[in-house]
C-alpha cells in the first residue's frame, strides 16, 4: 500500500468512524425506546439514567487520561536525561507489570486492599493499565530525536531546558500522541468494569441486562460502550493528526 493510499484511507476513516458511532447510538436508542418496555426496562432505560452512566463513563476516562499524562510525560522526559537514563528500564518494567495485569483483577485487587468502593477505586487501577503506552512512547519519542539537532541548539547558545522545550519535546510529540491514543482506548474500555466497585459507567447497563436476561438493556449498554470507544479513538486520531508539529504532519 502506497503512502498516498494510506493517507486517503486515514482521511476516510476520520469521517466514517464518528459517523458510524453516532449512527449506532441513534439506532440502538430508537430501537429500544420504540419497544413496549417492561417496568424493569423502563427503570434502567430512562434518558436520565443513560445520560448519567454515560457521563460517569466519560468522567472516569478523562480522569484516567489526565492522571496518565501528568505522570507519564514528565517521568518519561526525566528518564531520557543523562543522569536518569539507567533507571528507564526499571520504570518501564513496572509499567509493563501494570499493563499485563487483567483489568478486572486489578480493580478487584484495589477493592480488597482498600476495602472501599467509589470513583477513585475505579480510576486508580485503570491508570496502572493505561500508563505504559504514554510512558514508553514518551521515552521513545525523545530517543528518536537526532542528536545533531540537540548539538545545533546548544551550539546556538540555548540552555538544556530551552533545547528540551523548543527542539526535543516538539519532535517527541507525535510519539506521545500515539501513546495517548492507545491509553484513551484502554481507559474507555476498562472503565466498563468500574461498576464492580460502584464507580459507575456503562457497565451498569451491561451488568443489569445480563443479570436480568434483558437483551434490550444489554444491547443498549454494549452498543453505547462500543460507540463511545470509537468516538474516543477518533478524538485520539484527530489529536495525532492536528496537534503535532506542523512540519511533521
């Protein structure tokens, strides 16, 4: 596949993916509300309840990604500095352990350790799951910077901090954004399990539908979760495409 074909396919996907997600959301909601629902289904599938669990799901995802960025980008940057490079394998190894653990296992483990439930008990294990892509890509992004560019900046009288800010970081941004996109997808998918510790999210609808053998509620919860993941991945793709340095797009 040529580069031009890949770019064309990416442009088509950028338009098709959100359209497909929105279409799926509209279709499943119209289908569900057009049916003769039971009392139990009406209790689960109110507009307020669907909006609430969707907002909870988004809040968990956004909080996880914000924490991951605040932790992984500065840490990954620091681990590429001369005095700390030897520690990079240690921190990446720790992040690998978190990424390798199953989401449901980590969430339940956090509950067993803390003996509490709620929003932060749902967020913390997902942070561990989502940390690796951003940390690894931040380190990789700085490692890919041509040393001659750094030397040229220092030769022009720039300080190490200025070279980092004006040369190294902008060149590492595309790698960081690629890692962030992966973390977004991991976070929005794992957030479906946050209902296990009373953190909310679309997993509530899926769990309710499964326990009550209610296929309507199950369909609504599952389709909304998939559509939300598609929309979040699309936002990550937009960030990759438009937030990187103009010369590297």
